[in-house]
C-alpha cells in the first residue's frame, strides 16, 4: 500500500473530517481477547463501580487505537504513520445500553521535510476530551 493523500495537497490547517466510532461492550471484550487485558473494569459494571468508576470504561489503548485507525484511514496506508503518541485525559465510559460514541477529528499542524506532516487529533466522548497531546507524524505521497 502507499499513502493516497499527497503532500502537495495539504497545508497547515487542513482539517481531517470528524468521524464517529461506536463503542460497545462487545468491542471491549474483543479487545480484551486481542490484547490480553482482561481487567474487569472493562467489562463488568459491578467491579467498575466498586472501584469508583461511573460504569465500565474502554481500555485506554483501545481508545488510542481508534485514533490510529482514524489517521490510517485518512492517509490510506498504515505504514505511512511514522510516529504516534497520546496522553489519556478521561476514560470512555461505555454503558451497557447504547454504548458510547468516540468522536475524532484532526488537523494538519505542521509540514515537515521528506513529505511528512504532523496531524493533531481531537478525541471526545460524552462531551469529554479523552485524549490530549494526540499527534501523529505521517509520510504522505
């Protein structure tokens, strides 16, 4: 695969359109199986509430992965991501009924040499910013 977004076609300030990612308990159980993180705060409401959480919460790395997915879907090639990092600011609370929605948008923050750009991400769920300092360095076509 190769990046489908061209370096010449983006400028600082180019917006990546908002995308919504539904999150439900089945997603969390699947992620637990894939990651090996079976902490019950991610699938059992009684345990999550017993430790002071409002409900079951998504794995932080699951949330981060959705940000990565957002970037790779935009650029068209997972191999185009050179660097990616976030800080977790709030959990994604996932009620049993209706689940949650993770909304992610982005903006080209900087153009670098070698056809690379820095993309700053914004990730929110239930009106809470769930990732901070979320940035990806991506090599474009």
